C-alpha cells in the first residue's frame, strides 16, 4: 500500500514507542453496520439528528459499555489529582483491551453469552473494581471517602445500534439486542479500510446534507450583549503534529486518548506538558503572544492508505485507520455573549467541548457538530454529512462560555465551565467569558468513506467528536480580546 509521510514530533515517537509494548498484538476490529430511523432533538442550541433507540439493529457490532467514573468525581483535591487521573486513564485502557478481545472473538461472543460474561466482562469488572478501589484509597487520604463507586465497576456488552442497559438490567446476551453480526454485508462505499482492522463507521452514520432541514441560527443579541469577535490564526497543522495523548483528561499518560489528535498553536502539547512548559513553547499562531493549544481528533479517509501510525497504539492497532486529512482551513474565533459583557479567561484555563464517549455515555455533552459549506444552517451531531460537489466538510466546536470565576480545571474537566442558556445568561455563580468557536473545513474526495478517530469501543461514531483548548495567551492579549469583543469590533 502507498505510504503517506507526515512530520511527527519527537514526543510522538517517544509516546508511541512506550505504548507499543503494551498493546502490540491487540488484533483486528469488527466492521459495523447499524440501521435505525432518525428524529430531531436539541441540546445546547445545536439541533441533533438523533438515532431512534427503539428501532433495533438487525446487524450490529458489539461494543463494551461501562459507566464513567470521572462523572462522579466532582471534588478531587489537587494533591490527589495526578494519581486519580492515572487510574482514570487505566480504566479507559481496560475497556479498550476488553473491546479488542471482544472484537477478536466475535463468533464466540455472538453465540455464547457465557463466553462474554466469563472471558470478557468478568475479568474487566475485576480490573475495574481494583482500579476504582485505588481511586477511593487515594481520595480517602485527602478528603471524605467517596461512596458508591464500587457499583461503577459493572459493564455490559451491547449491540452497536442497541440501547444502553439501564441500572439493574441484566447484561443483554449477544443477538438479543440486535448485537449479532450476521455477516455478508458490504461496508459503506466498499471501504477497504473497514475490513479486518475496521470498527466503523456504519452506512447509517451518513446523511446527504441536502436532505436535512435547516435547524440552526445564531442567537440574537440583547441590548447589553457583547457583539465583537477576535480571530487568531494558528495554521492548519501543516507541519503534521499528532499524538494520541490528552494533557487535559489524561495528564502524564502516553496514549491516554487511544486516538490521534491534530494540534495547532502550542507545539509542546503532549501528555507530559505542564503550565511551565506550555508557557515556554513555540507556537504556530501568527501572534507570538498566543501560545494556546487547540487539539481535536483527526479525520481519515477510509481508503486503505497506511499512515505512519498504522501499526502503533492510537492508530491502526486501535482501529484508527486510513489517510489522515489536513484541514483545508482552521478558523479560531472568540465571540461575545448575547446578554452581557465578557470578562477575561484566566491563563491556563482548560476546556473540553463534546464527549469522546458519547456513543456509550449518551448525548448530554455531545455538542460538536458537522455540516457542509453552503449548508451551515443545517448542523448535525450524530450523522456525518455527505456534501455535494464543490462543498467542503465542516466541523464546528463551540466551547463553554461561562466560567466559575475560580478554577482553571475541575475533577471531571467540565464543572468549572458551563454553557450559557438560550438568552445568553450564565448559571448562578458563573460569569460570561469569550466563547471560542473552532471551525474546521476539509476538501474530501467524493465517494470515499471518512471517519473521525475515536476510542475503539466508540465505533467512530460522529457523535463522539470533541475538541480541547488550553488558554496560554498572555494577559495583555487576553485583555485585548475582551476589549475587542465588548466594544463590538471585529479584530484579528
């Protein structure tokens, strides 16, 4: 196969080498094929084409579904944070490894529910129980001992198109919830990248954008709204900086994301970055005072082309296959609040928008959206748009625009920030800050399947798209952003 070369930073090579020893031989994935009907719902101001969970799949990939422990950790003392984060990342790795075993054993899994329980879920839950126990022990040293976390060790195997089991329900047997893969199906577009090493996407994950009704408009500004914008130019990742780390969600852990990220802005960003190293780094941003880091999962063509990460964790070993696409454009804009003036973001504020595990977690935090140029009044969350000739694929990430006024991060990386409500008002105790909007476009060839990188068990579903931001602007530059936005000017 053709080899496509990308420049890769030394940190990526070190991380890849360290993680390869853990996951080599993880095996192939399972091709997904899910059929469902669609309705429309709305969350956070961006409508969503939602899969009707009542319609069960006739043919569907099995996946591993475990509760999110981090969602229960609303208070983690700073002294305990690093050890807790390492154990949370280990929980993710355990799910990935269980999914990979399930994928390698799909015939047994589809025909023998006892195999699923004894060979996959039982060992996984034992490992999770031990890891959760370590988290409880760490927290017990510094704060009140958390209760009820043991129950989160329980996991389920379900069909890729089926509903998530509710608390108290038994684990569905493969084949009883649409989980049995009948075989014989053709992947979307005959995609050669989906076969032995593929785990999605499904044909039903795509929709012709021309068939989607207009469903989105920007909120109207009130009398006291801040109507300006500030745009920063940090390039398109032309230099090819990739890694499968996540410095926000899994600091200190190589391959903590289990999928590859594009990076623009700060060139130090990896699992081992600190505030000090970020502040001392080089940047791709045109303004040298903007050392902020922006990163999101790469988009790949599922065309059978092998990337340099084809045989390493975060890449092909974990089902992230195909040719990485460099964005045609990346626009990074800070916008105001429709209801009030904004205040400065603190330096090193960390924000995650979207949820990398929305397919199994549910759509509560699924706020990334997909569209096509010329059709951006039609925004999708759980479908990939098929764009007509001459139209580019568009990903849009709208970040939380309210801050608690105290913390640059939180235990679950979410509760220190929030989205304003429809009229622009922030929740009690929160103050408006400039809203970062990342708009990324791609020129994709017609007739070739594409997919976003994801955790293996998330099956490359479009609803799992997400993006991360660390503010490393100088105080002077951030104050310039605030002034520009509050005065209603459009600045660059």
